[in-house]
């Protein structure tokens, strides 16, 4: 069993400021409640200790820090236990290849956890059910970006294609036998799991703009574009496309599947990137002339439910 954990806010502060005392001085100087950091850390540590002991009574346990997950080699028969939040579950799913993943909420009073259906107390029953093939799992389809030099990046929630900064991204977009030169603040490609996140916020903004532009006379668009986690397709949206003499803004929303991938050719001499799941450090360089093919990944995730 692989137990994936993360640093608490307190641990992150200590890494930055060297000691708890210096971290406390920094936080309280800004008027924040440092005791909340201590409570969160205490609860998480207690949940981690209990989870490790519980799993240790069932079998062998390997603890893995969040930052080491991208380089960790998961075994074919591993059971992966993630001690939340939701973001940690999503980031771990990217690197687990069909291994069942159990999302555990270490602090239900603090975190809602859409991907954290279990508590530490549930672990014995859930793990034993999985080992006996008696626990149902939910399949998660991932997005994939493949460059014409062979590099590949997958995403559980979404891919972003654009510039590192707020400078406009330039590229050619191709989909369903149509092509268009575009200048925008980037493209977002969402999976079913991520459709309630970034995609929903983009559509909510577009709906509000359209409603306001119509003088509150036109129909209000529904920003809810959520679709199933196991759906064999993705949706793309272009953020803030700018129409000009050399660029257009017609191909700004659409569906992607295995038969109809999204092709993007970069025209950015510098700072062009593709990153996944909001983690800017997990990226592919996307400079001038590089072509990216966006489609549904063959790799699939499995979440215990």
C-alpha cells in the first residue's frame, strides 16, 4: 500500500522561514490566526499516524511525499491511499496507472472533499474490500497533450495551453477539418472530472457577459457543462480570443475525442507552455513551430467509491 501525503501549511511556512517562531511572527504580523495553522497541522499529523498504523496491520506500507509522486514507480498490485485534499488526489491519479486509489479526508470539519469520500476510520474495510475485488471503483478518463517531438503530458482535470505570462498567446488551432489563426489568453481543455472547475468558471463568465450585453433581455446561458468522469471525450474553450485582421474568434468552444483531436501549432517565440491541473511546474515547452495534439489519454484512473 502506497500512502501519499502532503506538507501542511505550517510545514510549508517552516521550510520558508526556518523555525515555527519565525513563521508565527510572519503570520501574526499580517493579522492572521496562527493557531489555525497549528490545529490543521496537529489534525493532519494525527490522521497520517493513524492511517499508517491501520494500513501497517494489513500489509506493507510505503509513504510518499507529494513532490516525489511524479518520479515514484507504482507497482501493478499496489493500492494507493491519498490523504487529501482533492488536489492531491488529482495529482496522484496522473501517475497511478490503473491502480485503485482511495481518497481519504484527514479533516472532514475543514475540507469538503469531492474526491475524498472516506475517513481514516473507513480504511480497514475499504482496503480489504479492494483486495477481495468487492469494492466498486469509478473510472476517470484523462486528457493528453502530445508534441510532435514525442513528449507527452497528461491531465486529470484540465490542460492549459498558452503563455507563462499575461501576454497574448499566438497559435493556429485546428479541429474538425477547420483551422484558425488565433490570439488569446490561452486554451483550456477539460476532462469530465475537471468540468465542474475551470470549465465551469469560464462558461459562467461568458454567460454573464452575454446576459449583460443583451441588456438583460436575452436568455441566460447555463454555465453547468459538467459531464461524466468516465466520458470518452473532452471540451476545449478559448479564453478571451481577440479578432483582428490576422486572427479570428470563431473556433472558441468544442468537443474533442479520439477521432477528432485538437491540433495546435505554436507561434510563440518564447514563454509558450502546456501545463496540467494548475501545476505550472509540470509543463511542456511550447515554442514556435511545435505542434500539440490534444486528445483523450489511453491511461485511466480508478477511484474507490
